[in-house]
C-alpha cells in the first residue's frame, strides 16, 4: 500500500481530504497531516510518503517552496498541489519541479481519483524501472567482484574495479563462501544493508558475488579505521546473516588480509576451507569461520602457502625442501581430508602456472608435467616426493629466468608484435594485453633483454623504417611520419634528428 501525506493550513480542508475519497480502496494509507510547509517537510523526512498532496498557499513555507526543498533531498515523493487561485503561473512553476498534477479548489472527487490513479501508475512504473536497474547493477557488481577475486581482469579493469568498490592498500578484507541456495539477490541486498545499520557492522562494506553452481559468497571490506575482521567479528557477521536464509547453508571463510593484492589469496583460502571442514550431517551447517585459528590446519593456507610460493618464484631451493616437509608433517597429522590436500597442492600449482605464463613460460608444457598428478593424498610419502620434484624444477626455471638464461619468448613475441603493428598507435599496455602478461613486468623484461626501454625501441624501429622510405620513395615527410606511426610530423622530425643528427629532409637529400 502507498503512503500519502496531506499539507494545508485549513483544518477543515485536511478533514475534507480524509473523507473525499476511499483511500484504502485506491491503495493508499494516510501517514501524516501538516498545517504548514515546515511541518510537512519534517514529516516527509520522517514518514517517507510516496505522495504529498499540498496547498500552494501556506504559512512559513508555501507549497512550491516545500516541493523545491524536497526535490533537493535524498528522498523525493510525488506531489499533487491544489489552490483556491486558478493561477496559471503557479501551475507552470509547479510543473518545473516535477509536480504530477495541479488541481483547483474546491476539490472534485472524480478529478482527485483520476489524479491519484495516474500517480499510482507513475510510481509503479518508476519502481519497476528502478528494480530492473538495481538488479542489473547488482549483477554487474557481483561479476566484478568475482573477476577480481579470481584474477580475471585486465590491469585497467582491475584498477577501475578497485576504485569503484573502495578497496585500498590499507583495506582489511575477508572472503566468505556460502554453500547452499542463494535467496533473491535484491531482497538479500536490502536486508544486508539494513543489517549494517548497527554497530559494529556499520563501517563494513559487503559485496556479494557468485562462485559457481550452488555456491555464492561475500567479500567483506573494512576501512583502515574500521573494525578488524578477526574470528569473533566474522562469526558475529555470519550469525546476523544466517537467519536471512530459508534453508540450511554452510559458511567457510578466509583469514583477514590487507589490500587488493590479497583478494585472490582470500578467495583461495575460503575455497580450501570448504574442503577441510567437518562433514555436515542431518541438514546442519558446518561453520569453520570463527574457529579457524583453533587448528593448525586452518592456518596452513595463510602461512605456508605464501612462503612456498615465494621460495619457488624466487628460486630458493635451500628453503623449499624444509617448507614442504613442514606442510606434509601437518598433512600427516590427519587434520585434513585427502580431497583438501589435493586441492591445496593444485592451487599452489595453479598460482605458479599464472606466474610462469606471465614471465614468458610455456603454459601447456607445464600443465602436461603437473596434471593429472601421478599420486594423490591417499599415498602421502609418494605425493611428497613427487611434489618436491615438481616444485624444485619450477624453482630452477624461475632462477634461470631471473639470471637471463631462460630464452625470453615473451620479449621475442613483443618485438614481433611491434614489427607487425608499428604503424598503429601502439603502447606497451596494448602488447601486454595481447600477450596476457603484466605490462610492468613486460617492460622490465624488455629492458633487460634489449638494453633500452620499450618506447626507445619503438622509436628506433619506426625511424629505421622511415629512413627506408626516405631513400626508396618520393613520399613527403608528413606522409612518411603517418606511415610509420607518428600522428604529429613535428614529433617525428624531432625523434629523427635526435637519432640521426639531421632532419628527415636533410637526410633525404644526402
């Protein structure tokens, strides 16, 4: 039912409005009455009516001023105005503020009924459009969060996404996965928003996301001055949200991390926690979120996973064997299921594959070496020996790449791309995107391999091509500059002289 508010300085007029039409039949309930515009404005903020019916002539604040002030606030109801003065100027001013209808006194039942029916139609149509817009916005945001967590963004998309979500290097983050049917997204979003109206949850930002069939989740973000996402806080948050689900669900959660670089780590931890949780029985939910710190196994993803990856990517074989032995000693303590162990090691390899690919390695070659695994967690001694062999080989590859002994296929591919596209507007980010690598890393590898920056190489290559055209053709300087990728002939001439000591025109005559 819609809410309507009356505003008129004549008490008899207010009483007449109450009985002029059957408000309930027209799907309205009267939520308040005001004798002047100032009281009406306060009631608008407190009762949030869908419709305000107001006289134009009122003390303190008149009807038009009331409408103007309401239109500048965060809540904007519909307005129907009436007046004893059939003044067209009032009508024109009212329409400027988006008034739905202008009626003259004395009010006519049929005329008011028609005006109410028209306003009702407008409100329902706007709500329908708004609902669709919110649903689309929610889907887009959920997709953005999923892609950030799973590292499926380009560098540009990632920066824009982090900015839109307000995630900074000092933000605290935690990832929560929910295993079970998700409620209606818009309904859930409204309830989560309402839930965060009370302390200590007020400063938390919560972003829902999808994570495959029968699974969804929430990314919790706390600002630097906000609450720590410790086990007690996370358990409290889940206690608040659990009643919003109509069917039993299970939560698994990561530890607290800081900054956007840890998004994927938080997601992987929540995913791994699913595999080591106790089996739920009888429809009960298994919640390990607030209890992760009580078992050594729960800390494994956050601690040893990071150190293992660091040792491999930095080529530190002397630390690798010891760290891996520590991991398998925890595995042997029967704190985790075989499926969790297999998933943990597969995640380690997947992370290394991304880094190997970014550094110009052959993705398919390493996949063939590592998947499927020869041994599983059902035979831990053999699995440990196999894993050590695989990670040592990867560490040696990273060490060789760092020393420049590894053939730099990535730089070769970048040079090949320049030769095929130098005539176009070309940036290092374009090539990095084409090669699916990080642009900063590509720039570093390019400089180490070639001895100068990417931009220096690009200018040198373009000028060499220009010199060929100057020697072999009668093309003008401007045409040649465009042909080799310079939109500005002056820039072309300056670069040419800097590299050759003479201008293009002098070079052509020589």
